[in-house]
């Protein structure tokens, strides 16, 4: 009888877990890998394996420009985010001043807000007809708006504004883990503060910084909302794909999608290497250095609060604009009329309420399914040690590495044809396709939470329950699920927020009847109905923030 | 207690064999435990003792061999059907359940009516001296109390066999001895067949009716503490149980003992049947040796390099001139470090034993 000799098995190797592991891996492969492979196949053909479209892609300068733009925008985003996030992390982790705690949480908030909402808020604040440019225009007495919020600069501004959070959070976590004994040892050896920073602190933080850099790079690479709304003729790969499809150039869209996927997968390989290194650094444990109460604590606190205000200003603007009735604000620097008309229409008119209902049910359904699939995969892989555990974990993780645009296009291509024997059905245009797209995008969030939670769970708890006569289901229900609840709820709430605010997948796959909030924001903007767009934006931001604050923060204490 | 024959056995481990990652962790382990007997599995870390316990509990499946209880083969049964109670090294108490809910867990799994569950929980908690602790959270009680909750949880469903994995290793030393006594009296009172794992000889000798010594996955010897100490069956048992010195020697049947490198022949047991001149390890307890001020026919010369005071006596480390070292028990004023001494067997103490030299 062949034995699995790689690990201590805590269970009798159950043939059933092998079969169910295989079936689940098959289902996940159908959802995750199959569309990607079909996309690649179509990009390489037709006819046959002619590579016709690839060679055309290589000949066209605009394609090269878009690829180059994706790369340099992402690199510049990394530099800008690091420049904002790292000093902030040092300030909040090493110094103490009034309001540090509340402020520290507040400035991490942009990361949970849907990207589209941030982009629209920026538009209302700094755009051509935004508050700031109106004020500048009024002051200078000019007839023309002083600037246009468009092109690479605008994209970078929005990226830096939302992605500095990765550097901020990773650096803070790294600093909190840093043992003060290293710093004291360096100081005892005669090193001054600057030398300690460059020779001890930063080298020890390197894995955390590398992780943040790659996460920022990947997020920026797949960013869609900012390039779509601000890019204009400046194209990056994600927008190039969508415009190719809009122009009916489906084959080119496939080639572009495959190229973007390849770049992103290269990024994932790098990221995983960085994560491995980070685990090594994680072994360093000790007491972090005490926070210094700053001499000019009041001044720092004031600066900090001003900064927070600056960071939250776009969202405050959004709130304000949501009270501006349609057609009342033309050339004045400040809106002359404020009332609840937009809110009344958004919340009472059936057609305007529809996107909200759509978003809510599609996000809820896709999150529930993603949680079920993610947990089942983790359970079979970690607990039942299924022979398919490697495949299960990889399949759950893949969508995380690939831009949403890639999946949206791949799903659109796969499920627009009816070939049941090849696992293809016509789902595009039905109510199923969007939740399916959200589900694929959510798998990594619920899956990672399940895998990490189950790995942290002491296996002897399960063994203890078994020795007390509890069968597998009772153990799952009474021991594993209650103990994993915080992790699962946190993963699910992140998934829910992502699906609720999704714009990337929606814009490729929506139909009029299933349009989500993000699409409604876009069409309101197109129809110059900025008040309604703002009201939807505020609603989306509020729902996301509520989901995050209620369930998203993982309760570490309740894990053993 | 005399050796048991198979028909007395309540729990029978029959030629258990298990590999992990190409490593042979238990080899051919057979052990029979009588009803209400307490057997200790003693061995150094990595000896496979925990694996044996996990094989019995059903968390691992042997490559070959079987586990039988009351004549029933349970080798292929999942742990939840074996009706064995287990206390884990770190207790594995369910952190999200109260003390009472932890103890009730196994009873609920049996679908016992609520009122009976509550009564049994109260009784069991009272038996471990934790009456009224039902509603406490696991995080609120001390390590010693957690240990007793773990015991109560394992005992509440009235299992056929109790398994304990290093039950005292998680407690600080001052608490350990008292907890050990309590543990012993509870197990005796319940009268349950018990198998427990430990790496501490004192614990094994105090709690176990018999002790099974494991080394590198093999069962070296099973017997009462006295048997293990006085008649160790292997060089490993002789050196692992109690203190002893090992001296290189050659078997000399004519002298009824072994000739040391330094010349003298010491009487020794265990070499019967060996050919004359066979290289052997002579293992001798500190109380089997004495320190002399002057040389004699049996003595070996050396220098005292260490002394450990232990109240009424002291033990001396002697570096022997012709190589090797010996630990000798003596009166506290027998010698001082730096003294030249002569080490000789003490006829009043236990006789040295010899074991064929292990091939390296």
C-alpha cells in the first residue's frame, strides 16, 4: 500500500477525501484555469497556431506604449507610495502624540474603499470642475480651468493616494516585530540614529518593504478605475484591453489579456519569493522599542490631523456633492443649492434602487459561494491532507495574482458560446455571469483566510474531539468552525467589499438588468448627473467601511 | 508485578510498525496491559513513545501490527469509535468552550440526555477537585487546573483506556510533584487501564505499575521499576535508567567477570555465554563502587575531578588513569577534588553488569 511519507498524517488516509479533493480541484480548474487557457488559445490562433495576432501586437507601437505605460506607472506608484507610507509608518509606530491611535486607523482606511469611489471623489475635488480648480479659477479670474485632471500625472496621484497604505501597514507591522535589543546593541556599539536606521532598521525591514513594493506593483498593474476615468488617450494595458473590446477587436483583446496575465504572473513569482524571505524575518521576536513622546507633540498631532483631513477630503467632497441637486451648480465656486433630492431619488425610485439591490445580492451570493469553496479547499488540503492539496491551494490563489480585467475578458470569452461537452455555456448576458466573475475574484480572499486559519489551528484540538467520540461533522461544527469564525468572517467581509465595489469585472460583463452600483456611477457621470453619482459613491463607501469596521478586523485573541 | 501473559491482557499492542518519511519510528512494538494496570512508556525524545501512544489512540495507523482491546481489533477504527480517553501534552482544551462544556463534549457526542450530562460533568469535576468550575473560561484557570480539566474531560465519557501524553511536562517543577500524586490517586480511584508517555524516569517509576523503555522505536525492556533498575536487559536501559558509569572491558569467564583496561578483573553479571576476550561495556552504578585510599587487587587508580554534595552522601567523578571515568558514591568527606584515589567495586552494592560492545 503506497504511503504518503511527506508529513505526519493525523487521519487515516481516506479514499473519499482523495475523490472529493479531485472533484473540487476540477471545479476550481474549470472556474479559474479553463477560461485563461481558452484565452491563451484564442490569442495564439486562429487559424491554427498561426500567432497572427501576436505578431500584429508586436508590430503596433500603441500596444508597446500601453505595456510600457503599465510598467512605468506601476514602478512610479511604488516609489510614490513608499515615499508617503514609510515615513508615516515610522511616525505612528515610533512616536507618541495625542490622537495617534485613532489617526493611525483612519489613514489606513483608503485601502478598503472601492477604487472607483476614490477616483470619482478625486474628480469632484481636483477635477476641471472640482472645488479646488473652481476656487483657483475664481481667484485668478480666468475663464479656463487652471488645469485638467488627466493623463499619467492624474493616475499617479490617485494611485499614490490609495496605495501608500500598503507601505504604511507593512512597515508598521515590520517595525512592531523588530526587537529593540538589535537597536540597543547597535547603540551600545556606538552607532548614531542615522547609522542605526541605515545599517540595522532598514535592512531588517527589507522583507516587509519588498512585500509592500510588490503588492503595490501588482495592484497598480491591475488598476483600472483611475486609468479609465483619467487616462484619456493615455492607455495602460487594462484600459487598452477594454477599448480593444469596445472597438470589436476581440482577438487583439485576447493577446493583450494574455500579455498582461504573463506580466502579472511574473510579478507573483517575485512576490512569493519575497514572502518566503519575510517568514524568515518573522522569526525575530521580542519587544519593540518604546514609543517616544515627541517634544513638540502638539505640533505633530496638528500636522497629523491636517494630513488625515487632507486624505479624507475627497470623501468629504463626495458627501457634499451628493447634496447638490442636478443642474443647479454651473459656474459658481461653491454649489448654491444643497438638499436631499439626490438621496430621495436614489433610495426611492425603483430604477435607481436597482443597482444597489443588484450589487448587494451579487456580492452576497458570490461571497457565500467563495467562502464555501475556499473553506472546502482548505479543509481538504490542510485537514484531510488530500493528494490534491497542492493543486487546491494554487487554484485558490491564482486569481489573486491576475488583474480583474484578465478574468473578466477570459470569462466573457469562455461563457459566450454553448458547448456543454467542452464545459462552455452561454452565461454572458444572464444574471449568473457577474456573480461568477466576483466569485473567481473573491476565491483568494476567502481561501487565504481559510488556509491560514486552519494552519494556525492546533491539530490536537481536532484529535481531542475525535478521542471524545465526535465524528468529522461534529468536529467541524463544534470545534473548527467556531474557532475559525473570526478569520472566516474577516476574509468574507473583505470579499464582500471587493465584490460590492467592483468596477473592473463589471464593466466587461454587466447587462442593463444586472448593472451594479459602480456602473450606475459611471453612467450618472456620463449624463452629467454628478449628484446621483456622488450619492451612489457615498453609499458604496459607507457600506464598504461599515462591512470592514463591523467584521473586517480580525479578532486575534480568539484564535488559540 | 510479574510479567503478564497474553490472556490476561486488556489492551494488547501487537508488533506495531510505523514509518514516517522513510524513518522507522516504531519497530515491532508489542506490549500487553492488564485491566486497571498503569504502564509508563519511557524513552528519550525521538524514541517513538508518542507515536506508540498515537497509534493506540488511532491518530496514526500502523504500517503493520494491530491494537486490540478486550479482544476486539481496533487497528482500523477511527479514534472517535475507540472509546479511549486521551490527555494531550498541551491539554488541547477547547478555548471557545467553558470548563463545563469541555467536560460535557464527549458526553454530548454520545447523545446523552442533558440532565445526565450535567450530573456527570458535576461528578467528574468534583472527582478532580474542581467542583463548581463549570462556567469558568479556559483562559481564566491555572495550568494545574487546566491539567485536571483535561483529565476530567477524558474521563467523563468513561473510556475503556486512558492515554496520557507527557501529562506533567507543561507544569512548573514545584507543581509537578503534587499534581503527580493527585493524578495517581485519581487514576487509582477510577480504576482505569492507563498508558502514559513520559521522558522522566521519576515520573514513570512513581506512576507506572510497569515501565516500558523505548529506544529508537524499539521496546528495550518492560518491567517493574525494580527489575529495570536491578536487571536492565540492555546497555541502553542500564545507562538510561538511573546513574551509571560505562567502562571498557573484556569478558573473562574464568574470573566470573570482566577485565578492565587497567588490569583488574571485576565480578559482573550478564556476560554468560560470551566467548573469553569478547569486548564488553561494563556498566556500574555509583553505589556499586567505593573509594579507597590505598591500592588493592581490584582497584583502579584515578583522580577526583568533581564532587556533588547530596546531604548524607556525595558523588565523586573520578578520571581513571588508564582512560575512562567513573561516578562513585561515598561519604561526604571521602575525598576532595584533586585527590588521588583508588576505585574498587563495593561488595555491598549492586554488582556491575556487562553488555557486548556495540559496533560503531
